C-alpha cells in the first residue's frame, strides 16, 4: 500500500530557532498534502492543506508566518516551524493524497521546544 | 467539525477480554482507516476499509463498516497489555475532501 514517511520522528530544538519537518510520499505522487497538529490528549486538528505548486490554505487560527508550508514537488511537502517557542511543542502529522489514491498518514513528528 | 467520533472515549478492560470501539461519521466516505497511537508516540496504521467492504480482519483485529448507519467498529480480541493505546478512526471521502480524525478511544488493558 501507499506509504507516507515523515522525518524526523522527533526533534528537540531551542526556543527561537526554526525546525523543518518533511513529509514524503514514497510510492505515489501526492497532489495534495495535509498537515495536522495534535495537542496533548486530543485529536488531530487540521492546520493547512497544500496542493503541489500552490500556496497552502491555512485553517482559521493557524499563523501562516509561523508555520511555513512548502509543497514544491509531487513527493515532498515541508512544514517549517519558525522562531519556535515552547507552546509550539506538539505532535505534527502529515497526510498525502494522489489524484486517484486514498489519503494516507505519516507516522508523525514530536516537536519539543526547550 | 470532527467527521469521525469514537465511542467510548475511554475503555478499561482486563487482559484476555475483547475490546470494541466504535466510530461514527457524518458524510459519505470512500474509506475509513483505524490508527493506534501509543502514549507520546506516532500513529500506527491498523486497517483501511473501503466503502464497498463490510468487514476486514488483520490478526486479532476485526473492523466492520456499516455505510447505512455511517459507522465502523474496531474489535480487538484477546486483548493484551501491549494493546494499551489510543485508537483513532480517520475518514476520507476522496477528491477535495479533507481527511479527518475522530477524538479517539483511550484503551487501557490491565495485565
């Protein structure tokens, strides 16, 4: 089946630095990718949707300047958390869908900002 | 709004017992997926069931889908302490639809 890979699985960064999370579709072309965030003991909430070659569409309340999403190719999307702060510590998950495929989810990335 | 809603929110059972959790959704879907998440860890894909399927098995897992009731169930048979985790259903209607997760069921299996 289709595989979506996220990297890294976990990352610790210092407050004020930026961190990039990659989401790759390994065996299909992902025309659309979705980024989610999970707060402790809660479900995964959609942050943004990105189509290859287009600007991402952000959900209400998500700061586009803090969470930079790039979907420059059909197999890769990146989420960059800029000037990270402890409150950005969370679990981030991507999902990818091809034109004729179902959406599959990555395993997630746990970000801890210290 | 959340598409999938798992029920119950929390489930506590003894090792060896069966655990059943349900997921209800609101709109028509192409498929529904179940995931497991251990505390503080990533998502583990369990089963994908498509809208034209009614039941799928994988080891001790059994998933059913009732599209007329817009619901799915996940049954874990002969549960083990290692099954302790949160379980989420994710629905996908394809096209421009945004796949969504339910709130999850927290399962605790006591040894």
